[in-house]
């Protein structure tokens, strides 16, 4: 029994000892494997982290490019309204096509598909952009809905759309030169659109206050109905008299508001490329011209206001004037002494020059400067041309300036100065924004006396009743005005077969409300045997504008005994 116990004890010891040895080896191995696994995982995570950092750095540029593009297109613009609330310009949403070249799987497939849908794209340019390493590239801005759908249906990876604001002008060409236009990034290029950017919108956009935000609409002084009438009648006149260009302006003489302004050829701001064509320039404020005999209005006003000439004075117009080797004659001379009213209605160059001489050369220069005719006119439109003055304001220059030669001004300057002659003598700077009479009076400058203004209203009316402006008469509206027929200058010399005709008018002359100016460039005779003077083309065009627009402006016709009612067309 003892032997058996010893054996059992031995076996127990033998069994126990190996078990302890095996256990010791297994524990060390497990710990090593755990440490190895931790290190491996740490290495993998480190490698992933390094790769992510590398990818983030490599994608930083395209990300910024995409954000920059998104910011540049999201800037909104305020609606533009006419004085009656009609929409002149508004933003609409449109899709623009872009690509992320690094996500393009097959450049050839993408190019072929895009060119099929958008054949106006340049294949080589598209291929170069898609094959680049850029993060973001534009392919085409402002797609129409059909084009966007077709591109979307191609299912091309790396090709996408951004929604951006596109400017839309419901009236098309009707008021293009006033409203202006914008570029593809919705930034103002011309007209009021550019003025708004320069005044405040660009500053708001720079700090992000215009992104997808509603902006208060901007109201203009323009009456869209009258603007349509002016442009329509101007188009008819240019066509009827085969002119190469034309200008029409309607100006409120009590406030200085520009109610309508048209310059032909004009452009449709929905097609921004037209705005860059030279022939479509804004001639009303951006072009300077010799205005011809309408300038006699300013010479007569100057002479009467100086006190050196009265309306009852006479001037000898029986013979031409010789000055500095030049001869000044009358177009249809009466060859006799003329009273001041006769000098005006017969448009005598001789009588006007002598009236200026009686007043003084220095006085002329000062008076024209007082009317704003010798300096650049300031308006909200960026297109404002400076007048062309004679290099030497000597006696000959002063004499020719007195009847509208030798000095070039904008048609708008002419209309603004004329408003001061008939509104009681106050010069008001023009504005394309609404302005009340009280606001106008607070900023106006007196340039002639009330008495001189009354005399000018009498002379303007007399010229329509008995002079060259008879074809502008509209019964019931007491139209007054002055014609101007100026020969154009080519190669430094006047050409007698090319003229720029104008008619400067106001109505009603007993209490003027509006100045209307029409200028036709190189009008031809309507038919053989009829002269192409301003009285035959510019004057009747003004009459047509007044006949159609006066009721819209709230000026109703008034008839004395014997006057007949007139039919008003729209």
C-alpha cells in the first residue's frame, strides 16, 4: 500500500510539473502576439491618417475653386421697376455646367457626349479642360432647361450643375440704354445696372450680404409706357426718313426726372454682346454733337437776361457778316432788319451773332457754363461724355457758337438747359430716380430770371405757330420749340449733304411740364422735292410723341373757342 502511494504521489508530481511549464510558455506568446497586433493596427491607422492628410492637401485647391465659383454666382441683384411698378429687370435661376476633371473616368466619352448636346462648345477647349488636373472648371454658363436635361441624361461622372442668377429684361430693347446690362457673373456693365454696383451693391456683395437674399427693388423715374412711345416713334422716324441714328428724350422740367430716353440703334440687354457694339452707343448721354440752331435758344435767353437786349430790339440781317476770313449768312435770309422774335422764328444766323456781340463774348462763355453746357453732365448713368469746346474762344468762335456750331454737347445737356429756360429759370440736374418738386427746388440753381423765362416760352410757342416748328403742333397742348439743322463735319470741313437735325420743345407752354427733344442723324428727304430740314422730320416726330404720351403723363388737352378735339392714338 505504501508503494502504491508513493507511485501515485510520483505520478501526481510528474503530471503537475509539465503542466506548469506549458502554462508559462503560452502566456508569454499571447502577450507577444497582442503587442504585435497593437503595433500592426497602430501602423495601419497611422498609414491611413497620413494618406488622409495627403488627400486633404491635394484636394484643397479644387475645393476652394468650387467654393469660389459658388460664391461668385450666388450674388443676387435687386429688381428694377419703372415709376408705376412695372418690372424692368429681375433675376431668374439658371443652370451652369461645370466639371471636376479628377472624377472624369473617360475624357473622350465625356467630350463626345457634351459636344452632341452643346455643339457650340469648342471640342479642343473642352478636352483640354477635362484632361487637366484642376479640381473645378466651367464648361458652359447659363444653359436653358432643355440643354440641362440632355446633359443630365448623359450620366457622366464628374459633370454637374450649379444654379445661378441670370438677369432677365422683360422689355428687351425698350429701355436698354437706361437700364443697362450685366456680365455673365451678374455684375453691372452699363447703365443703371452699373450705377447700382458702383453705388452700393458691389460693397454688399463683397461681404456676402447678397447671396440668396431678397433685396428691395429699385424704382426708376422712367415711365415704361412713355418710353415705349418715344422709342416707337423714333424707330418710325429713322425708317421713314432713312436716318442712320436717332435720339429721343422726355424730361420733367419741374423735377429734372428723365421720364424717357431712347437712342437708336439700341440693344437688347438680354443679349449682352450687343452692348459692346460701337454703333449701339448711348448717344443721348454718351455722344457729343453740334446741335445747330437749337443753340439760338440759349443765345437769345442770354441776351435778354443780360439786360443789354430787349425783346423789342431789332438787328440788321440784310448783309452777311465777315469775321476772321469767314462769312456768316442766313439759310433763308430775309435781307432786312429783324426783331428779336423774327431772329428766332426765321432762325437768322446773322441776327443771332449780332445779338451775341451786343451781349459780349465773356458773357456768352459764362452763361453757357451756368447752364452746364461747358462741363461734363453728371447723371447716374456711367455713360456721360464731356463737351467739345473751341480751342480759342475768340470772336469767330463765339459767333459760330451762338447759332450752334463750334461747340459739341450731349443731347441730354441740351434738354436740361432748355428745361431751365421754360420752368421759370431754375437749372435742375437730371436724375433717373424719382424726385419730388420740393426736393428739386431745394437743389436747383437759378440761371435766368422769371421774366426771361416768360419771354422764352413766348418765343418757343411763336415758333410753332408761325415758324419752323409748325409740324410739331398738337391741338390742345400748346407746344413750343426750336428747330436745329446742323451740317456734319468730315475731315475738318462741313458737308452740306449730311445733317443732324433736332427739335427742342416743351409743352404746355403756358405752364411747361415736359421738355421733349428729338435728334435725327443724317435724315433723307421723305420724297423727291421735299427738303430734309428739321422742320420736316424732327418736328413732326416730336408732335407724334406728345400726341401719344401726354395723356399718359396726366397732361390733358385744353381747347379754346374754335379748337377741334383730336384723336389720341396709342
